[in-house]
């Protein structure tokens, strides 16, 4: 019989290409990745020996017999082992990093290894095949074992895949089933047309499908910088944490500051080019193959082993380079980068802790206290732990809507009564004792939890206003604080109006306070929102005036009912007559523009007198009252003690 080896030869070339490309893919030393390389390698060798042995058998009279023997023996060993490596790869995918996987591998390799011994002994037994100078190639009595082993592993693949069908992603199970199903089809085809050799072609097709879907490098690489992406870092960390839970690895995150500004001033394309330059520098300076794109403008460097000198030198190099300038096309940039550093097992035990502590370290590095680099130490971890607890408390309180609202009365000078109040959130009752707004509000802002919390606060305030109105308490309006992040919400106005309407609270009884920095950050969004609120009769108030750097032109062009002077202006005026004069003129200007001016933080009689002299309309401060619970405010306003 003559054999057609054309399909097998073409497949060999294809497989060679996959082999080369897959080397550039995920570099994680997982069993799954190693087994995939194993599958490719064994299949490649099986196909190569198949082609060579076919040619050699055809020309057996010319080629030395021992060479044909050797190559054919290798072919007989490798071909069924293709099935075995594929089966082991299937196990590695399904059971990932299970501690028993290695044992399972050994156990499942027994039939394959037993068969290999049979083939090695074939020159003595001639059970599988025979080769003689006179007759050439003839089949042995036990050649069926070759197919049996192959069938056995194909069947095993199908069985484990089906057994884990529920637990596996549907796409993965379909891909895993591709090889055995293709193998069966090919064997049927082979029976019909024995002269066309196709076994390697089937394996190549299966491996191509796997490569495209499961092992493709695009899954693990960041598109822009060609660095492994965040998911790949998480996979690597998981691997380190499960395999070597006690090995101290170090994670460094370099975060570029104000990167948005580059995009704004030089355009997205130059911004991208800049990111590429930084990533190229970091992959040279950082630990080989362990530099990742952590987020848009953050890069992670993972040092899997303890090597303090190397880590220190690397950080020094990065700091040195980052203090210099960068050139992209015609643009020159100098940008600061902050660095967060954590060490497992000091800073974290689990993946979540590792990510939380590195993000915390980066966040701390951005604060002035740490001067651009922050090593996460035990004291910081205690802070982090407290932060974690506060986040949990905020989440719990959000779930059961159990925030307490306090209200600080605001005194109206003209009428001599308390016509206003500011709502202030409290968390006095928590498992870790009272937590104050100065601590929990920044955390709620950073985690984004404040967005939903504010909607709940608004609802609570509306309900309380309704109660005040029902009791005919003469209150004009209650102030609610909105932080800057609230304005990142696309449907803010709609949501706010929805809540007020659903509570049937008169719009004019609410005033939304926001700070100067909010205005400075999002002038356009705030303007649109303020105009929309004005259309619906809801007032707006500028808070903490004198602490930010808002453009005075923006301030006066917006429909603010009130401007609240920050307490620092009151204190400064007490100390310094020039400041007092400036504040007095400011108050006059605001009033001429039709705004009401509120003085905040008034504690003493002198301060009260001073702000009255300024011509202020309302006063808020401990002089009159601290923030009060709902019940206390009711008592305060109705004059009952
Ligand atoms: P803020 O909006 O400027 O609120 C006024 C803060 O000044 C309140 O602090 C209040 O208790 C305090 N205060 C009032 N009178 C005096 C005084 O005479 N002397 C002194 N030393 N302080 C006085 P609080 O309640 O601790 O809130 C701090 C900050 O937390 C608030 O500053 C606000 O920015 C934020 N915050 C509080 N509650 C909420 C809320 O419900 N939502 C939002 N977004 N932020 C809130
Ligand atoms: Ca306020
Ligand atoms: Ca304020």
C-alpha cells in the first residue's frame, strides 16, 4: 500500500507555527500552560516521526534498517501518547491547581507508560511491528494496543469533561470535547481511506481550536503596551499564593500621576505613545517577565522571590527615571509617579488582601505624608484593617438603610429664628464604636459607596421634612450635602427629582450643598445640574467657600441660593483685620448678587458679633447648637427641653 502524507506534512507546518506563537503567550508556570506546551511538543514529534517513518518504510531497501527501526519505534511510542498528553491537559484545565493533580497525573500515565515499555521491547518481541530487509514492514500481533491506548485516552477525555460539565464554562467543555470527537471522526475516515494519514491533522485542528480559545496570548496581554495584563497578574498571584503560601514575594505598583492631563493636552494618541515608552522602560528595569499593566496608568512589578537588593535598585532606577523628562513626538513631559510596595506575607495572606493592600499603599503614596513612595508596614495594615471594617459597616448600613441623620440648626438673623438645618450623616452605633464623618466620608467617597448612600440620605431627609411640615414647625429648608463623586452619575438630576417626587416633599424645602472643589472639578456638570434643579424649584448652596480655588466668575454665574463661608474665614477674620475687611467686602458682593451668606463654625459670642457686622444672613455653629438627632432637633425647634 502507498500512503499519502501530504495532509500530515501541511499540518506539521501549521503546528510548528502554533508552537512558536504559543511561546509568546501566557508565561505563567501553571500546569495547564506546561501541559499545553507538552501537547504541542508530543504531537509535533509524533507527526514528524510518522512522516519520516512512512518515507523510510517506503524506501526500506535504501535506508539503513536500524534507522527505520528507531524512527518507527518512536512513532509508535508517541502517537498514542498524543492522546495521553491531551488527556492530562484536560485534567489540568478542569482541576487547575488542585494539590492532588500531580498524583492524578502519575496514576493516569500508567497505561501510556506501560504501552511505551511494550514498544521499547518490540525489537525483541516483534509484537507491534516487524521490519526485515527481505519483507520490509509488517504488523505485529499486538498492534491493536496502539489504537486501544489512543481510544482509552480519548474516552477518558470525554468522561472527565462530561463528569465536570456542570462546573465548567460551556465553551471550555465544548473545546475540550473537540479533540476526542475529531479523533473518532478521523479514525472512521481512516478506516474508509487507509492510505491517507490523518491522525496528526486531527490533533493539529484540535490544538488550533484550543490555542485560539484558551491559550491565545491576546487573552493575557495588554493590547496597548504588550505587557501581561491585570488578569495575568491576578493569575500569577493566585499561583504563588497557592503553591508557595509562605514565600515572601514583593509587589510594586508604579502609578503615574495626572496622566489624564497628558491625554487632555496632547491627545489620546500621544498619551498612548507615552504609556508605551513608560512600559518599555519598566519592562527593562523591572523583574523579567513580571511587569504587568495594572490599570490605565498603573504598572505592577512582581518580584516572586526575596531579593531586597534587586528590589531596592529597581525602585531607585524607576524613581530616577521618573524624575527626568519624557519625549513623545514633539511633546516633552515631566510627570510624577508614586510607588506602592507590599510584601507577602507581611502585608497580605489572600489575593483580595494583596490587591487591597497594594491599592492602599498606592493611595497612601499619593498623600503628602509619604512623599511618593509607600511601603505598606504593620501600622498601615492596622489602618487598612480599620478601613476594611468601615467599608463593611458602610455596606451593611447601606443594605439595611440604617444610617442615622443628625441635623444642625441654622440661625436666621433677620427673623431671629432657626429656619434652616443642615443634615449630617452619623455612624455612632457600630461594632467598632462611633466613627466620625471626617473618617468615613472620604472612605465612602473613594469606594463610590457614597453615591447610593446619598440617595438614601436624600430620602430620609425628605421624610423628615414631611414630618416637620406635618407638625407645622416653621422650617424653610433643610440642607443636604452632595460630594464631588455624586456628579459622576449620568442620571443624577433624574434620580434626585425622582426621590423628591416619590416622597411628595415640596421642592423648595430642600437645598443641595456642594463644595468649591466639586465646582472646580466639574464646572459644566454642576452648572447643568444647578440649572435643572432651579427649573424644579430646588435650591443650591455653595459650601466651604474659601477653601478651594473655584473661579469666582463661575461661582457668581450659577444659580446659588446661598454661599456658606468656611469656618477658616471666620477664624482668620478674628485674627487679622485685613482678612476681616476682605471677607466683609466678599459678603457684600455676594449679597448684591442676590445670594444669602451663611457663616459656618461660629462658636463664640465674639465670632457671632463679627459675622453679624459683616452683614451675614444666617449663622451655623456650636454657639447655637451642635448637630442633633431628629428627636433632639424637634425638641430644640419646638422649644421643649
Ligand atoms: P460640612 O459639610 O462642612 O459640615 C459642617 C461640619 O462642621 C460638621 O461636621 C459640623 O458638625 C461641623 N461644625 C458645625 N458647627 C461647628 C462649630 O461651631 N465648630 C466646629 N469645630 N465644627 C462645627 P461633621 O458632621 O463632622 O461633618 C464633617 C464633614 O463631613 C462635613 O463638612 C461634610 O463634608 C461631610 N459630611 C457629613 N455628613 C455628610 C453627608 O451626609 N453627606 C456628605 N456628602 N458629606 C457629609
Ligand atoms: Ca455642608
Ligand atoms: Ca462646610
